[in-house]
């Protein structure tokens, strides 16, 4: 995803909240500390399809916003849950 961003294609990765630090560190190591991330509550592996759909519906607007709004320097990396 970072490579797609470098090529000018907007992306937005989704991770669960306990992995905020790891996600930010991975993006930093890949040279993109302000990489767009969307965080959802944890855990997800035991949720029903209906519960997962609810998570997706709640995250949808944020994902669309991250994909369509211009990025400002460090705006996405300033606070992992912004």
C-alpha cells in the first residue's frame, strides 16, 4: 500500500486498535510516517458477519475521506486515531 501511495494512488489500510504502534512503526520504516490508517475496535476474529458489517459501515466514511481528501503533511500521522 505504501508503494501505491508513492505512485500517487490513494490507499487506506485498516487495523485494529491494539496494533496502532506497530502500524505506525511499519509505515515509518517504509519511509511514510504519515501513511493513512483506519483503526477499528479489537478483536474482530470472533465477530459474526453482521458485527463485522457494522464495523465496516462505521469505518466507511473515514475510509472514503482518507481516499478522497488531499493529504496535509503529517496530518494523518499526528494522531493515530484522528
